[in-house]
C-alpha cells in the first residue's frame, strides 16, 4: 500500500468515527455511548478509535469542534469587518448588524438537515448532562466570538454597564438557541395567529426582538 493510499484510508476511518460518534452522542448522550458501540457503528475496531483520538473526551471535543469551527470563523470575520467599517455610524444599525453577524452563521437554511439536527441535540445533551468537562468543551467553542461580540457591542453601547451587557448577551444567546431548536424540528404553528412560516422571516423577528432588548434602558433610566 502506498503512503497516499494509507493516508486516504486513515482519513476515511477518522471521518467514519466522527460521523458515527455524532449520531450516537446526539441520540443517546455522551455517557451512554460506549466506545465499543461507537466502533461497531463506524465499522472499525477499538484500536482505530484509540489511534485517531486517544480518549473519549478528545473524540467529543473533535465532534463539537468540527461543527462549531466554521460557524465561529464566519462570526469572527463578520464582526471584525463591522468593527473596521467606519461607515456604520448609527447605533441602532450597528447593534443590529453585530447581532446579525453572530446569529446568521448558525441560523441557516440547512437547519432541517440531519447534520444540523444532530448538532442541536449534541448541544442539548452537553448542557443537560451533569459533566462539567463536557459543558466546558462547548463553552470554549464560544469564547472567541462571544468576547469579540461583547467588545463591539460595548463600543456601540458605551452607556450600557458591562454587567448589563454581559447578561443581555446571555439572554440573546438563549433566545437564539431556543429558536434554532424550534426551527430544526419544523417551524411551529400557532393557534393564536399565523406567524411567519419561512426561516428568513423568523430570523428577522428574532433580530428585531434581541436588538430591542439590547438597546432597552436599564431599570430606573426611563424615570430620569
């Protein structure tokens, strides 16, 4: 076997392990998925899992990183472009564009695909399972884009206290994540009224909602 053939085989094996791990982690959770079951699903031996990843925790990290890295790279690029763009003078527009740069890369038209559903299930498992190490893996993926978003919004909203901005960003991420979960399962219907039933409309309503919350006066300010 040539070196190129060997590298191709190893790459294919590694990809099969990652795909199988993502499916099983999403369906059964991280702790209930054994390496033995995972190897069987990927049609590889146990030694192959060890060879490519070393440990189950490393495998979890690589599964998460594979999905988040391109999303976060887009977020960082768009936020840096906004910060460098001196044309955006209007505070309302700047806040909305910053939030759009963070939301849109994850809030895409492929949310109904199996891969995106798996990923949303992985995130749900990460924050529901009592394992700080797994939660830390997910949180670490957010650090760089979250820090940049905080910095850009702090410049756009200089009168907003840092602790208020911090909490409002967490509220915004919570709203975004909940909306993504709903949309990944199919846009919900309403007995009260007929909401917009396309992804673009829902995304715009989410941006309107979060932007208004981000720019709202702090308690007591409206009385001054």
